[in-house]
């Protein structure tokens, strides 16, 4: 079923979903099942699986020279989605990114997804590769998430890159896109960022999942601003608890987000990661309860492989 159908059918009752990462190359599907087994108790209608772009690494050759090699550390998104759907009977939402794909490869990946019975995708641009100062699209690939949305929407209309295809199969993808309550870090201001978000919806996206945030007021203001410019699709809040002291600086650096003063004050009093984790969990539980109350359609948790924490949170909220 489509993400938007789950939301419609729940009649205003907030549902839960989890985002997981594929294991590092060399890992097994059992690692995914071990992670998901305890979360299934909360009956998530769908699970998101992230996609990771290739990275360049420098390998030292016997000659002493360094060789630039491209590797993908976390492959397997599509396989994991299929395995999840087969094992648990819940839907899986693969993330698709522009970076690293030509349009042709993107189209072929979407055909694979369609044949596998996967009809939800989260369409993203992706970030710059490590050691690159800005996002560089693949030669012959998409520049922005909106280009990917348009591509998928065309396939939903039976239009393929090869315009000679007539009466092509109309895929039926439900398309999610990313939104940023605190603005995407590259956008010059929130208004322009929102305009680009609206463009993605107008191009055919069906729902929005937000970047993680810790201040519900920011999410609620974001939803209000979206509604004011005519975005009517569901806006799913993305949540992640702080679980150690290092994240106070690493998360803002990596994800370009801010922590509210009250949360930072509480964390500053902690003398151990264990205490910080407790503060983080309690904060996310409180956030989740308020968002449920405020009518959020789904609470989407970024697990980043830390299942225990999310079992604690989901037990308190659902
Ligand atoms: P876009 O919507 O293309 O926006 C990127 C920037 O370009 C924004 O600043 C926007 O304002 C601007 N912009 C948009 N259109 C235009 C235009 N026409 N002209 C000029 N500027 C424009 N990354 C991964 O690699 N893998 C994942 O699995 C993944 N999952 C994610 C899940 C969620 C819910 C979120 C919020 C993010 C995820 N990301 C993931 C990170 C995401 O790829 C980055 O945040 C990326 O920098 C932007 O992606 P986007 O889809 O929002 O890009």
C-alpha cells in the first residue's frame, strides 16, 4: 500500500515509522532482521531504507603512490526493501538519490522496484561526496530532487526516457520528498527553500518527510508556512533522540540543525553518556507526545542502527 493510503486510512491517528541504514558491506540481512524484530511490536506500516552514495578512498599502492578508488560502503537498499516486505508483510520505502546515477540508471532502478512490487520511494538529491565542497551530479544524471520527482511522475504516466516507447506501463509510485523545518543549509533563505519544496509537490510528490528537529515549534511553523503557500500533502516529522554527549556538536555539524537552549542546558548538566542518553530519550518522548497531540500523521524515527533506544521511546509513546 502507499504511504499516503496508510495516512488516509488511519483517520488522524498518528502512526509510527522507522528509518534504517543498510549494513556496511560484508554484513548480512540477518543484521537488519535483528534490528527490526523488536520494532515490529509497534506495527509500523512502512520502513524506510536509506541509500548511500559511493565514496572515494585513497589506497596506498606498493609503489608508494595513492590510488583513488570508488567504493559503496552500504549497498543493498533495494534487496533489503524486498526482504523486509517478504518477511514482515509491511511496506518498505527505498530512498532514491540523484547523486551517482545517470537518468538511464535511475529509470532502470525504478523499473526494478516496480517489478518487485515496491511502489513507495523517497526521492532525494543526496549530499556532496566526502572531499567535495558541493553536490556534483553524475554526468547525464539529475541535478535536484525535483528532476527525480518529475522523472518518476512521468513513469507514472507511462512516459519513459526513450520517447519511442508507446503505451509504456504506467508505474504507480507514491513519491515522498524531504523538507527542512530549519531550512536546507544551501538555500539562501527559508522562503526560497519553501518555494523549491512546493515545486517538488507540484511536480508530483505526494508527501514530505522532515529533517530531524528538536523544537516542535519549528515543525509547527514549517507546516503552517507550507499550508500558507498551498502545500496540502501530509508532512511527516522526522525525530532522532540525542544518545551521547558528542552528538551535541556532531549532529549540528553534519545535519545543519540547531538544538533548543533547554535541551542543551539539560545535556550540559550530564556527567556521562548514559545520563545524556536518558535526557535525549525523555526529550524525544515528550516531543512525540506533543506531535501526536498536534495531529502529526506519522512519527518517523531515524534509528541509525540504535534499536534499543527506539523500543524505549515507542513503548512510551504508542
Ligand atoms: P533538493 O530538494 O534538490 O534541494 C537541495 C537544495 O537545492 C536546497 O537548498 C534547495 O532549496 C535547492 N534547490 C532545489 N531546487 C532548486 C532549483 N531548481 N534551483 C536552485 N536550487 C534549488 N541523503 C542520502 O544520501 N541518502 C538518503 O537516504 C537520505 N535520506 C534522507 C531522508 C530525509 C527525510 C531527509 C530530510 C534527508 C535525507 N538525505 C539523504 C539527505 C539529503 O539528500 C540532503 O539533505 C541533500 O542535501 C538535499 O536533498 P533534497 O532531496 O532535499 O534536495
